[in-house]
């Protein structure tokens, strides 16, 4: 019998591929997507994606989503406190494992492992140490569809915000930028692919600069 687990869900390509990996493992199944949204903006932290689009993704995946709201400019303690309240709820339902889409940042993995060990939760990393160039091509070749919602303009031109994540984009990335954006160079929103029941219709909105970040607003059709 498969074991129900939580899945940390940003709406982007890495959490999407991690979800596909978990679904391919007969020993476990994702029961709930867990997403953090920033208070006041009502958008996914860092990705800048509207809450409504996360719900549409969840519907297209056939999964429930639990939204955790966090304060603006939240530090680790505020983030952990809100997340731990959610963990407590799901532990009572028998879920003690959560999957993350992290790829190779050892300090992030170590932080999650040390933090979650104190909460009674166990993290798993289905994509850990996958070759990011190969993973990016695999994402595209398998038919997933994604848009860059946010770029760090210190390393990538703001014109990349709003571009489709495809082979042309990969060819245009500077060699110093990871193809999956694992160092935070960019973030994405997935609006279709083989694990979705249907595509999520979206319209590109304006690109807004906030400090060093350029965000492309995505509007639900």
C-alpha cells in the first residue's frame, strides 16, 4: 500500500518534476500540495504567482492544495512557525513525509533536514543531484509548458521575464546561469504537461521591477 505524503509546491518546474517522480514510485503517493503565499500580495513567495493560479494547477492535477500564508519579509522563524502549524495538522492524518524539488544546494537540503528533524517530519528529495542541463531538456521534451515569472536581473536580463521555458530559452541563457535556475536566477510557472488533466489558460501581464527582481504577472483567463 502506498504511503500518503505532502509535497512542497511552488507551481514551478522543479516541484512539478519532483511530483512526477513521486507519482512514479508505487510505494508512496502525494496526498496534498503545500504552498506558501505572502500576505498582502496573495502570491507565491518568490515566484510572484497569484493564489488563484495555484488552485487551478491543483485542480488540473487532481490534488488538494493547502495554502500557508507567511508575513512579508518573513525570516526563518516566522516561516517555520506557520509551516509547523500545517505539519501538525497533517501529522494527525498520518502524513509525516514531505517532498521537495531541490536539486543540488547542499546548504538548503541540510537546513530542511535539521529543521524537519525537530518537527517529526521527514523530507525527501526526488530530484537530488540530477544533471540540471539534462533535467531542463527532459522537462521540455516530455511536453511540459512553463513561463518564467521572475528573474534576478543581477544575472539575467529582465527581458527573460515572461518568456516560455523552451529549447530556445535554454540556448539563450548565459553560461553562468543554471539551466534549471537552481541558484535563484529565475522561477517558473507550469501551465501544462503530462501530469495535468488539462492546460491552465493564462495571459501575460505587465513586467514589474522590484529591487533586483523582474516579475511577469500572469493573469488567469
